[in-house]
C-alpha cells in the first residue's frame, strides 16, 4: 500500500511538473509577441459582446465597409481592454464593441462615402482607429441588455458629448462609470463621443493597413 502511495504521489508530481513546464512555455511564447502586434481579441477573451457596426449596413454610412465582424487591435490595447472589462464584470457588466482597428484602406472607403472631417477622419492624417489603439464601446448588463447611455452609437449631436449634462442622473452616472474604468486602465476619452476611447500608449503608433482573413 505504501508503495502504491509513493507511486501515486510520484505520478501526480510528474503531471504537475509537466503542466507547470507547459504553462511556463506558453507564457514564454506570449512574451515573445510584441505589444504592437495586431491580434484578434477573441483569441484572448470570450467575455466581450460584439456588434461590429461597419460589418453591417446599420451605421451612419448606410454601407457595409468591413468584410469581417472581428475586433483586431494591437496586443497592448487588448491587454488594457481586458483589464477594464474584468472590472466591469465584477459589477455585472461587460463591454460591447462597435468598432476596433480600422485598416487605412477602409478609412479611405469611408471618406469616399462621407468626406466630412466632423464625421470621418481624413485618411491623409489617419485616426487612432487606423493605429489599432481605439475602440468604440458601450456596456451591457448581466442579461445582455445594452445600458442606456442617452444616445445611440455614432450619434453626431451635442447630446453624445461627455460635457452634455441635460440627461438623467442614471445616464450621467453610467457614462461617468464607463469613463472612470476606461481611464483607470490606460485609455483617454473623447469629449464629443461617449463611446470612443483611445489607448494613451498607442497614440504614437504608425497608421496601419493590415488586413485580416474572414473565416
């Protein structure tokens, strides 16, 4: 019986060691990926809700400009976004995504449809979306219902501004909560759009035109 116990302990120790080695190898592999590498958010977390507006015609352009409804971002943006989402999850919320990285060719296509810098960034300059450091988001509750933020996504009126205060206390509170958690996790807000957040560490990254394959 003692021999069996020793064998069992030895076997469990061996399995544990192999698991630890495997985890260490995975962590080592992850550490080799540059923070500026473009990755798919789905590969790093299953805790987000997706409503990628520009992969549909349900947007202010009234046109589908993305082939894939995927959220591609630079790895450092993904890390910060997951950290923020983990905080929301503790309170019964999670992030809903409307837009993420936008290749420069898509920016040009959007500019062709609406050539107005008040609504679309001029592709000659590029936007933080083209750098993989911006996300357009809202929150959903534990039942998947989108939180009322006072306006819809891409509502281009004064009511969408963080500075607009003629809204209910509940709406102002939810906007403030979204902003507080995002800023805490490394993002800047955009005054005129309650849904738009830029990663502070990504503002100086180069404009990119990297594409992704659709499954």
